C-alpha cells in the first residue's frame, strides 16, 4: 500500500507466489439504590467466591424504520431473557435555562461627562393629553417549537358529533392547557416531540337512544375503545390509557363510522367532551421495555444548552481510549473519512450492551479509514458508544453531528448566531463539553438553511470558538464544516472549496464538500487549498444520487479522480451495501465493495501493546468461549468487535473470510483456504515491539487430512534506525513447548484434541533490530508433486511484552448494586430481578469485564457460574435475572462476580475478581408481597 516501509505498520499481507493479500492488525511499539419493598437485601463482602446529509438526502430525510428493542447479548454467554414489565429509572428533571442569553449584544458604554451644578427644582406641571393610539404592529415570525422535557394538554369540544359513512377524527374547539402547542387544534392530534411514557384520558357524554363508539388512536392503530350501548339515559363515560411514545408519534380520538347510529353530546354552554394527556416519564437513558441502557441524541437548542452530565448516562461514556497509530492522522498524505447514515440512525446500535439482532450491519474495515462520522437528522447527534468503542480500538477518531435544517433550522440559527458572542459561545461550550464527557472526538457542523446577515457574520467566529474549545477539551479533537451556506448567508452547495465558502474552511479543521463535483472543481480546490490540501474531504455518495461520478460498486471511479489531485475523501453512506443489496451475503458484498476501493485507501496501523485479537466481528450466530459453542443464537455488539484484518478480493490460490460457524472466543474466526504447491503461504504482521516478546496463536486445521499439514510462525526483522531498507533476515522464533508460568495456565486448556484447537507459544529476542513481519506458515508434512488443499481457522493471535506478562494484575474492588427492580417471573415460585452493578478497576488495564452470576439459592449448595455479558467499563446492567422466590421466613442469596479480562487476556485469579452477595427474604406479615 502507499505506506513508507519503515513506519510502524499493522499485519500486512498473505503472500502467495507474489500475490499480496492485505491483512492489517495492530502493531506495537517499543447512585441511587431502589429498595425492595417488603424485602430486604444486604451485601456480604467477606464470603469467599467459589470461582451527513445524504446527498442532501434528495432534500428529504430518510424515514426512520421503527425498531424493536431486543434483549442484550453477551459475548461469551448470552444474557437472560428480558423481563415482562417496565422499569423506569428515576431521573432528575432537566433544568429550565434562561434563554435571555440569546438577546442582542450590548453596546459599549460611552465616556462619562462632567457633572454640572444642581439647579432649583421647579413646580410640577399638569399631565398632558394622551396621544392617539398607534397602529397595530405586524405579527412576528413563529417561534421554535419548544423541546423542553415537559408535555401536557387538555382540550374540550362544545359541539356534538354524529357518525357518518366514514371514520371521523374528533376536532376540539376549546383549549384549556396546551404546553408548547404539542396538541394541534386544527388536526385534532397530539404530536410527540419528547419520547416517553404518557397518560391520556377521554371523557364524553352519551346521547340518549344512540350508541357511543370511539377509539383512542396511536399512529393509525386502535388502542382502547370507549363504548356505551343505546340507553334511555345520557351519561358521562370515560376511558384512560398509558402509552409509550417515540418522537413523531401521533395520538388522537376517532369516532367510529356509521354502521349503527353513533353520536356524542355537547352544547355551547357547557363542555361535555374533554381529551387530556401529559408526559409522566421522560425516557432517554434506558429502554422502557427491558431497562437496557441505550444511546440517545439531543433535540433542539434548549435541550443542548440545558444538558448536564447525569449518573444515569454513564453507560454512554466510551471506555476505550483512542489507540495510537502510524502514520499519525495529520501526516502529509490524503485521508479517508466515512460518514455513516443508515435510515436515520439509532437502530440496533443504540443498545449499549448489545442485542439479539440477526444479520446486522457491521463495519470492520477500520484500517482503511482515518475519521468516522455518525450522522443523523437530529439537532445534536451523539455517536452511539458502541461505535466509539470500536473505532477507538482501531485508532479512528469519531465525530458527532450538529445540524440545522429548513425553516426550523433558520429559527434555531437566528437564536444563537444572530444573538452575539455570548449566545454562540454558550453553544460552542456545550458542544465541547458533550464531546469531552462522552469521550468522542469532535463535530461535523452542517448548517442546511439560509442565514441572516447577522447570523452569517458570526458563523466563522462560532466555528473558531468551537474549534478552540474542542481542541482544548478533547486531545486530537476535530471540527469539520460541511459545504452548505455561503458567506452571504444563502444556501447553495458549491461542491468545491472556493472564495464563497473559504471563510468557514479557514475557521476550523476541514471542509466536507458536497457530492456533485466535476474534475475541474477538484483542480480548483487543489489550487485554493494550498498547504491544507489534506483537510479538504471531497464528498462521495455511495448511493450515487444526483449528478455524481460513480457510486455503488463504481465508487472507485470517484476516488480515482480525488486521489489524482491529492485530496482527502469523504465516503457517505457506505451502508448502501446493506440497505440496497440486502442482508443476504452482506459480508461477501462488503468485502467486495472495500476491496474495489483498496487501491485508493492508504491504510494505517495501531502501535500499542499488547496485540491481541480473536477476529470477532462484534456479531455472530453463536457465542464461543474457549473453542466451545456456549449458546446458539444471534447477537450484535460493536463494542465487542476485535481488531480485524482486511478482506480484499483476490483471484489466486489463497483466500480469507470470516467464519461464523467456529471460533475460539466471540462470534467468528479468520478462515484461510488455499492450495499448496511446493512452497508456503504466510500471514505477515509489521511491528516494532520491545526487545523481548512472547508470541501465541491458536489455530485449527480442517479438511479430510488435517494431519498432513503443519502450522508454524516465522518472523522478519530489519535493523533499528534503517526503516526504509529491505528486511535483513528471516527467523523462526523459539517454540516453547513448556510456556512460562504466566502463560502456561492460559494455553493449558487448548491443545490438539480440545475441540480441535491447537495452541502454540513462542519467544523472540531482538538485538539491534525491530520486528517487521509475523508470518503464519502452512506447509505439508511430506513433499509431494500433487497440489494439496487446506482450510485453517485462525482463532487468536497475540504479541505480548514480557514486562506486561510478569506484572501482577490489579483487583476489582468497591463493587455495589443500584437501581434494583423486582418483578413476578413467568414461572411460579420465581422472581425476575434487574439491577445495575458498579465497581472500581485501574483505568487502561482491562480490555473488558466478564460479568457472571453464581446463581441464586435458598438452601445450601453450589451452582455453576453463568456469564451474563461483557462490560466495556466499570458498570453493567443485568436484566431479567431469574431467582427463586423465598418462602415466608426464608432468606435466599444471589452471588454476582466480575472477572477482569486484561488487554493481554492473561488469566486473573478468581481471588482478584469482584464479588457481591445479595441476600433477600420473603416479606413479613402485614406487608405487600408483590415483590415490586
């Protein structure tokens, strides 16, 4: 690839008779506690354990697909099923902000003049005549719809209504309360702008000798009925319901069509018909059906300005630091930005601890890209933490999106940009704080609406302020401007860098151009960018919408031209492979798509020890642990994605693919298939480790005669300081049949015959040289004139520094439980428990944590531990744990364990695990026994 040979590189290459198959891997260099009503619990710490804008989206936002919340999935053993009842964590209401910060800028105070002498006070004169009344002023522009976390309405109707041949929406004429106009009096519908749990009530007066037949409707579906039979008397009837609403949901009342005479009564003197509703629980941090933690966005300016860190959003903070890389991001070479936009975002990826999603969309070609942007049409798009974790592990910074659009966007921009420095600085400060708190790396700024002269005049100042704040708050932070409005405030996409938009480019870290460019515009951009050539990201819409060059499997045509002019590229919506071609054969189509672009995508490597990967994509059809299929069933969790090789398309004697049917740990392994003539095949890893390292690998040979082949490691080195020369030697590292004690326990359980997996451990000492290639050699036991086909699954590869191997692991401590929620279980004599676990562990030492349950028991005995899931940081929400219901006077115990999985994955003694014992008992007499 276009890499300097001496740079610290990642795994690079499967060689087959001169054919290079890229294989890049990282390269190392030298709260609140909910009590249990009618039950009691305590912990026993002393017990010992037993073990972008979518090509302007053709000026339309993609419709969000309704997504169903699914239960989380662990990486090595799946979680328990979700509970049947709702849990609504306690939140502090969002504070109301003083919007007077958006007033006009105060002028400078003039110099004070000299004080004159006081004169004598005169006699007060009589009051003058009142002047004529002035003319009424013109109506101002409507304000922005409020995005506060409150919603309530109560409306009435003073007119009766009779049925006809069609369904009729009940229109109301009296407004008692209509907070922020969320209820539209013209359409008769309540529109949800704040997702959450709502309570609705309907009251009507029947008409004597007529039937009463209405429904409360939710998005076109009948939810509840209000019905009264024909009667000689007219009476009041009521109906109420609680509904979980998502943003843009609609609720209204419908009168049934006139199959039978159907009516409701009211008159102009009294209000007999009322419809009311209000928000009772704002849902942001947790899924209301399962209590699983979820990622979220912010809607509107007020919500952004009111944002404050909250202990409930700790799950959304990335626990994976941005890995070091080579070459550095700001080296003098063109970059590649990927902007993810799939059906509005926040789909299955919103579930922080994973979901049971079958055939999900996964992105794993991180080696090819330099910056990742998560895009949606919400005002403030906070990247779901699973994306940030996966990108950071692969040394790719992640940007969120701040977008304003159409008429609402004009009003929003007028509020904070035309208001002056105090207003736009408040927005810049909040955006920087949000990125810092959730530990992502900056913002894409997309203003897709016209601006007034005052607003556009302050826009460069806002960008400068935001960029400075992001650089200060986030190491390596970035702010990138999308090609939209011009310096005169008009909205006109330029598809290039020019004098009409350069002022915005000069105010931040880069420009993301629109997609409808031609080659002459690339030439113009190249000339104008000067030394900042690599900071211009030329947009490429993979969907190929509009007058564009390439798209789909012809996207390489766009990249070919972009790279000819030395410019960076912004690939928008590569999810085209999944959305357009479908879920079937997605992995093959994805590898084909990126393989066609590989020639134009400079790669990078990770330079952090230890190097360890099991090749899991962060999804699977089963969950594997130590080579065993622990439990079958689909799962999806990008946070659990391992470092990946590249899977380019090559026509030759060797191929690589992802194997979902067998793995060492996680959901997949790397499958190598080839044919061996006289010669050898190798997998290469370029690195610069310390003088002494241990190398380990796990593999499995498959086929009719696996014993005919051998698998070994070979290394290539080059002289230290001579980084641009050919390698000076090939060596076989010393095979250790008896690994050092720290590795012996790790490798002892894996040997030939243990589910077919074989482990190997090697030692390598480097004197005045650096490790360049680590090669996997597949060869035959005996020479043969015949070709021989083989299949080898690579389950795990590690490069371990001996110093880290010898270090004693720290201990998990301060483990506690909070947000407990008890429910009745489907099975008799059982309860369902959900709770949040928190603990402490030194930062940077753990790759992740494995959370286990030792089981609940009401009598003496022992149960085998069950893995509940993986935690990226020091907290985990266990959902729907089934525990026995204690008999009266009986106590039961639930033991929970946290096993730290170190970055080198060396085993940690159970004595250093975290442990919590929860003791609960049956309620006493005279108390409630429902367990909630």
